[in-house]
C-alpha cells in the first residue's frame, strides 16, 4: 500500500453555480473558487458534493475542472471529482483531470444496479491503470447508492495509486477500523460534516466539506486546534458549528450552500432542476444559525 498523499486539512468543495437559464456560470464559479482560496482552505475539490457532478454533461465537467485548476494556479492542490456510472466515462474524466493538472482524482462508485465487490475493485483498478496520479476512493452510499465495506476499502488500497480513502457513511466506527487495520500512515478522510471532530480524533488526515463556503474560519480553526492537540479548543469550535453542519447536510448541500451564500451577501447563482431553493421556513432557520455564528 502507498501512503503518500498531497492532501491534508480542510479540503473545500466549490459550488457549481448556474445562471438564470440553468447554464453553468464559469465566471461566477471562478469568483467563488477564489473566495475559498482566500479563506485559507488547504485544498479544493471541484465536482465534490456541491459540484452537482451527476447533473453536468462532459463539457461542463471539463470546464469546471479547468477553471478550478486555472484559478488555483498552483497555490493549493486540486482534487477533481471524476465519477461516472460507467468505467469507460470514469477513465475518460480521470485522464482529462490528470492532463489538466489535477493533483489527484476522487471516485465514488455510482450504480443503478447493485455492484459486487469484485466489480467495484475492477472499476477502480481499470481507472488506476490509465492514470498515474493518486486516487481517493470515496464511500458515500447515500449519494452513490453503493456502500463499500471496510474490508473492500482495505482491498482497494492494494491498487498502487489508490492511496486515499474518504469515508462518508456517518459511522465513526468505520474510521476507527480504518486507522486500526491500515495503520497511521494510510490517509483516510472524513466526508461527514457532523462527524468532523470525531473523525479527526480517529486519525483522519483531512475533512472534505462544503462548509468553508459559509464558515471557513471555524473549519480551519478546528483543524489547527486538532493539529495542536488542543482538545478543549477543538471541542468548543466544533460545538459552535455543529448545528449549521447538521442543517446543511439535512437540507442538501447544493441548495443549503447556495442559500447561505445569498444570506452572506454573496452571489451563489441558481440551481439546476430538479433542485429547488430552500423554502422560506428553511431560509429563516439558516439565517438564524448563521447569525448565531456572527
């Protein structure tokens, strides 16, 4: 197993904004990406959860990845989401991301049909043989429809350039299993916002999250408190942000982040159907939570 990784700390998902005609708004995406960079995050993950990757066509995915890399301009690493239903399309997007300059790619197995462990392993292995940059294997059954067991995640690390695991089931015991079974050198990451503190305590090297679009200072301060072994400060920082983290997950990251940007006085663009904006009740609740954080 390889343990080298480019990523540590707060790995932020930029939102993919649309214009009023529901076309991807690349100039606005560039502006929002720069906003994240300036906020002090440690890496970018375009076409993560708020990137609404399944709602984009190939050209739009390529435009978003290209824009993120151009805006980052080497200032921080970029982890590109390249997942697709088929292996052939996943290979295509992974090769594009590597050629464009991404430091690594993130892949979640997506399926209409239930996949076997062997099928999932072959999917990752095939992609890995077509690129030389690292791969983050992403487990999130709530969005991908596939739940990769800890044993399968361990098996995937036998593939030479699958060097990172992102665990988003919300089960902190899986994180403890990964740390115990794989050792401290294997990089695993938290993708469940409400488990940020618990995941860092379990040994996660980073937190993949959309939250820095709204509360970047709290996110990065939590990470630094953990790095400094200041548990009381980390607890205080986490409990401050926990209600908002739970809200944005419960209401859906794209719509909640878009609404939060609006409340911050920042243009978050429009959503692409079938996603719809938060209703008035949820907007009031989000406003209350954000006001409580200053």
